[in-house]
């Protein structure tokens, strides 16, 4: 019986693997590239973790998954919510496998909370789980097993040294949990995701590039740790198991931050409320909080206060951003990690201003202007393409997407803030995240990695592989017909022609499924916790939160 093991390394890139592998620092990545199929893996637009892992899980585009960012808009209003696995509107591959009687195990994958109640397999929810609870694993008794390994879902820290320590520690804890689950649970398909490389690249990219930093080799050491893990995987791999290593997107240095909302303001599409009033309110609130901090508290209490103050400031700022926009005069606003643009459409939005007959024209106009948004220092375009949502997405949930999707030069990082002191569209210095003692200096790129090793794999480079292709490929490797509503294709170039001849690809006709996941939202505390987690990685700027 054939089995598939998927190791997900969030944000891992060949841009770092290739040079380090040729220096001999990553012998197991090198072994996989020499003896297996491999290639750059195209992520989603935008290459946001929440969107990308859903494409991996379903083999479908965001229009069918119904997830377009880490946040989603509340229908009709201007409030936003954080998404989780329950927001996904279509079946992930582990539910298809379960349906066919196969055991699927999924460990630490983002967008798996709440966990699906599988009949045969098991799930340990990832990044979107508030923590290790009976509700974040399925079956629930796995919680006790994981507690024995001091399992951690996703810690958050406020300085680089704490982050460094924790990245290595959590990698060890999660790897140990992986080996225990691998040993103790039956599986036909097992997926394990490590997030540490993504976090490290967000926080330590600049440190890596400046030679004298004490944290200069954190990223490299973590790649080496992942390589050693792959070495152990390879040494225990039996001949019936195919190994896939994937990342949901790549990573690279952050050049500059760009505020699309500031740009919309400058072009007259977004109208702020009177600044003076808001600025006074903001300064007054900050002054009060600072006075509180400067009172004579014991050091540890001060530290604790400072921490809660960070959250407090975030809330204040978020409130002010919502409050800052005069919706009755605003035609468009940006939201999400890559500034998806929503038209303030009459009849759709609470206080919509744009008549439906002007909708298309306005989209065209904004798109054309955005393509002309240039970095004043280099005169280079910042946005490579602006897509009408229906141009790149298809499916039942396209209408929940932003009206315009921006495809960036991803060295630029999108900022959503409108005002509160940051008046420039471009910011040279990556701004501090939520008063933490570090900056975000690395950001995502459109291409992740794909490696496949085992008897069905044809060694060599594979051109044009996409993240959406992984799910159908994995189903085919396990002998399951590919549902014909998947957008991805079996990566036949990655497979041995002889194997493929013996195992022709089969398809299953399915009705477009309107199959909502377990729609379990967060309670208020949980949502606050997830927001803080996202903010610590610079994923949430000062966006409108309610
Ligand atoms: Zn990611």
C-alpha cells in the first residue's frame, strides 16, 4: 500500500537553499534535489499564508475556498474578523481521503482550526488554533499525548533573542511530537508543517544581511535544522512511501513599506475624517498610558504593563483607523496583507457611495493608476499587475474577495495605515511592529519550493508547478481519483513515465460543493490572542478591528 508523507516548511525558498546546498550546508535538501523531482512552486495571489495553505489543502483557487487574507470583512459593514480553518468553504484533501477510508494525519498546518472530525485520521491544528486544547486536536485524547511532549502551537515574543531561542525550542518540541504521532498513529498520508522558517525570515532577514549581527545566522541554522530533520525522515522512509517537501510561498528582503490607503487618500478615493479631532484623541490616550507607565512600579510589573500596553495601543490605533475614514465620502479602501481594494459600493456597503453603474469604470481607473505607482527613489513600479477579482478567481465565493487584487513587486510590504503620523505613501525604514523591540525585515515572495522523492518520482527539475497541484498529485499517488472541480493538476512531469503508464490519472465528477467547514468562530479572548500573534509577525497593521 502506497503512502505519502508531506513536510511543509512555511516560506522556505530555493533562493537560500540552492547556495547553501552547493556549499554543502544542506546535504539532505541536496540529496532530494539530486535524486528527486523538484521545482519552484507558484503560490497564490496574494501569497498570504492563510490563502496559500488553503490552496494546498484543497487544490482550488481562493474563489472556491472563500478565504482571501488572514482577515475577512463582515458582510455589509466595515468590521473585520480573523479567519480560521472553519472559514474554508470546500473540502480539504484529508476529508476526501477520510471519505475513501484512508487515514490522514495533519499536524500544525495553518487553517486547520477547528479540526475536522475525521473518521480514520487525526488533526493537530496549527497557527490559527488559540493553543493546545481539547478543541484544537482531533480526536481530543491526543491532547494528553501532546502535553507529555510539552507541545506548543505558536508562541509570541517581544524581542529577537526570545524569538531566536523559542524558534529552535519549538522546532524540537514539534519534531518530537511528529515522531511520536508517526510512530503511534496509523496513517496513509501524513502532513507536518513547520512555521519557524517563516517567522525567522520575517524577523532576521536584515540580521542575516548585516555581517556583524549576533543573530546573523539564525535563518541559516534553522535551515540546517530543517535539513537534519529531512535527513532523519529520509533514513526512516520505506520504499512504499513518497515524500513531498513543500512551502506555501517564498521569502526575501523587505525593501520598503507602501501604504495603499495613503495612496487612495492622495488620489481622492479615500476621505479621512477631520484629522485634528482624531489626532488630539489619539495623543491624549497615548499620553495617559505613558504617564501610567512612568509611575514608579517594580520592574517586573512595569514590564507586564508594557506588554499589555502594546495590545492596548493596537486597539486604540485600530479603532482610530476605522474612525478615521469618512465612509460617506470614501469611494475605495484597502484591506489585508497586500492591500486588496474594496469599492465602497452603494447597495452592498453600509454607507456605500459608488453607484453600481460606475463600479467597473472605477475599478479600471484605479487599476491603471496603481500600475503607475512608482518608488520615487528608483522610478520602478511597485505593483506589477492589478486584477479584477473575477479575472483570477473563480467559484462560488468570488464575490467575497476584494474588488481589485494587487500583484506586487513583493520586495515592498503593504501597510494599511491611513494616518496617525505616517503620512508618506513610502516608508524607507520598516516600521516597528506594535511596540515590539524588533522590525519586520523579510517578506513573502510568490514562489515556494516543491520536492518529491520516492519510486514514483522522476528525478529532475519540474517547470511550472503550482501550490494547487499538490493536492491532486497527492490523491493520485494514493490511488484516489481527482475530483474534477479541483483547479490544480497532477504534476505528471514529476512522475516516472513508467509509473504513470501503470497508474493512469482518473477523475471523479463532483458537483460544485458548497460544503462549509465546521464554522466555529473564536470567542473574544481567542480572537484577541490570534490578532496579537498576527501582529507580532507584522501581518496585521493598524487595520480596522472591532
Ligand atoms: Zn506562509
